[in-house]
């Protein structure tokens, strides 16, 4: 990975980052195997150049961006975010990128665009460990107002460097108030839609992974409580800490869900 | 294999079965437990409980390959007890680490004899476990599997078998198959939908169980009609 030029960000949380070594050896990236350390071994097959992201759907006209063009489009910010996995562990990661809203504005979406869908790289040759039991490509999505929120980060790097392959290189989304799986990796296509897109985990097990999947300590996963999390930091054994509503970002994002029953729309 | 050889081999097998624990301790000393040590230890002990259980179940079919392998039966109980041992470590990991129990705090409280503090720490995690047992079916089947292994472990000494009588003892100990099936279900249910990591354990168990069913059917056919029908 290469160093990236970055600027400060107002959205950084003042917490100590998880050691990089832990962050890049403990990943859920099923395209490279179902084990947590699998992606750190198998994602080296991923070729991140040349790479383009195509923009489709409800936009004035379809576009294609080259990854380097996209990475240089706006100043890259250092943004340290809390990261909460649906499996009840958490990290603190210093991501590098700029708000997705900047890209969305450049795409000129039509007024009918209510949702944004992210599609990940789907190439069995580069993903030999990929289990066949899923409907690839990996798909995730956000409501337009969620995607436009300044916290939603178009992410090119972490720890001041370009993303490691297992982190979803060369470009991914980070939505810090949602469970990690909402943050699609290795994105090749962004679609603007008038309807809620199908998303990979929601399709697999709708009772376990809702479309919204906002971090919510009061809504249990069917197989475990979400009220606490193992916080992975520099210590040998992670501390168990209380999970915060919207992963601690309630002040910034709770208003997006005014009037919604968060237990129904989990 | 003669008695002397078995007597020599037994402590070796005993130590061999402890190697996973040694590996875990070594990993801990070297800080090699990975980013999420609690999840790692949980999976590690659970896996070894399963391997020991499957190994103990494999003894009988392997013996049938050749009469020269009859001596293997002398190791079955040890493997079964090791399955219980690893299942207990697995359960203890859940109770004292996975639950969020502040084990480091508990140790320091123990050192200053602050038992009240330990009770407080326990009270903090107890509700999470109660909810798990009430609500989560993978926990329920896992706990049931452990309880079966516990019953088999406490009835494993020779004198208990004599006291119980051969038949009732054998009937009880056949529930090891139920424990194994429950263990595989427990494993499968802990995984995300579409993650089929459990299939290897499931396949081995299916083969081991299938062979038994096949043999018992063969036996019945060899005897002609089922015994019960004849005696009536």
C-alpha cells in the first residue's frame, strides 16, 4: 500500500485506532473466504488497477470514473471512525476518503433517484475462495438521504495509506452508524434507483440482517444480544463495552429516522 | 497389540490429546491469539470438542476393518472424556469470556479478596446469559449436547457401569450420537446463512452414523425376521 496525501477532518472521533495489523487480519470479505483471516491470505489475487466505477440508473447520463481520477477528485480526509460489526465486535479505524455526497453530486442523479446501490467486484478468477452459496456480486444499498449524509465516506485508504486488498481496495463505502456489512467493498458499480435495491445479507436472512441495519443495542440479532461488543484495541484481550445507539453517531444521524419504528425497520 | 504396549501408549495418547491446549497457551504467551481472542478461543475449543467426539465415534467402525485393531477400544473412553473436556472449556469460554464477564477485573478482585466485586461482575453478565439460554436455539442445543457429554463422563468409570448394569449403561451411552448430532446442529446454527463451514464435520458424522444404521439393518436381515416378531 502507498502513502496518501490527507487533510484533517471535523468528523474524526478522538479514540485510539485499532492496531493496523489486527484491522487487516480480521475481516469479513466472503469473496475471499468465510474465515476471518482468509481475506488477508487470499485477497492478494485482487487486481486494483486498472479499475473503473460505472454510474448507472436514474442519472442524467451514465458515467464511468477511473479510480485514480476519482481518488483525486476531492481532498482526501483522515477520518477516524468507530466500526461496529454485526457479530458484536468493534474497532476504531482511521479511514481516508471524502464524503460520498461529493461523488453523488457529480453524478447528477434524477429527482426520482431514492436509493443508491453499490455492487462489488464479481470475478471468480480473482476470488477462488468465494463460496457458491451466495448470489454474487455482493450488493448493498442506502437510502438517498443516508448516502448524502456527510459521514458516509467514499473510502480509498486507511491508516494514511491506500486500502489493503482485504479491506475492500481500491474503493469502498464506510457508513459508520451501520453494521459493517452495509459498507460495500471493492465497488465497481453504483446504481441510482427509485426502489429499495436487493442487498446480499438481507436477501440471505431477512430476519437477521435488515435493510437499514443501524447499530442498535436495543434490537437483538436472533442469535446474540447487540447490547455490548468486544472492542478490539491494542490489548491482548478485548474489553467488552456497551454498544451505543447508531454506534455513537446518534447526534448526527438519528434525525434521518424520525418517526420510524427502529425495531420494525431494523 | 499386547497389554504392555497399550499401557505405554496410553499416557502418550493422553498427552497427545492435550497438545491443542498447549498450542493455545503458547499462542496466548506469544500474543498470537489474533484480533479477537475470545472468538478464537471459542472456535478453537469448540472445534476440538467436535474432533474428539468424532474420533471417539470412529473407534468402533475402524475396529471392524480388521480384528487386529480390536485394541483400539481401550482408547475410546479417553477420547470421549477428552470430548467432554474440550466441550467444558468451550462452555467456560462462553461463560467467562464471551459473555463479557470482566475476567481480568475478577482476578484482581480475587487477589484482594473482594468477593463482593466478583459477585457484582457476575451479576452484570448473568442477564445476557439467561436471555441467550431462553431465546437462542443454537445455545440451547449446544448446552444440551454438553449436558449429555457430562452425563456420559460421570457414568464413565467401570464401577458406575457395574452399578448401573450393562444394558442401561449402554442405552445411556448411545446418547453420544444425539450429542454429536446436536453438536453439528449447534455449529451450523452459529454460522451465517449460506456459510457451509460445518459440512465436513457433518459429513464425517453422517458416515459414522450411517455405517451403524447399515450394520444394524444387515444384522436384522441376517437373522431373518426381526427378533421381536419371532419371539411373539
